[in-house]
């Protein structure tokens, strides 16, 4: 019965990657629309109909792809947000 439960769980797994996404946000203090980056999870596929070794290999590959995309996209988001922060500081119109 344990193999059946594992199969049901594995068949429901979905492969995801993380991508950087730029959005515009309104900064009320500066009275401007500024850009901001965030990470977005995107589904790339599901596991359906695999055998024992095939499922294990697919899970490892999906885990590696998800982790790698999170590291790369996270780095891009951090650098992008620093650049956008400097841009916002140059355009900020505070009324102190």
C-alpha cells in the first residue's frame, strides 16, 4: 500500500522554476511610480506515468532545476532592486 501512496503523491508533483519579474509600484512618499523586482514561480510540467527509477530521476532533476532557478533569479532580483532603488532616489520628490 505504501507504493500506491507514493505513486499518488509523485503523480501530483509539478515542476516549477523561479523567474524574475518587474512590476511598477506607487511610492506615496516620493509621489512617483517606481519599478520593483520580485520572484515568480512558474510551472513547467508535471510528472505522469513514470517507473521507480524514472520517478526518482525526475524528482532529482526537478529539484535541481528549481533550486538553480531560485538562486539565479534571486540574484537578479537583488541586483535589480538595488538599481531600481538608486533610480528611485534620483527621481524622488519629497515635500519635507
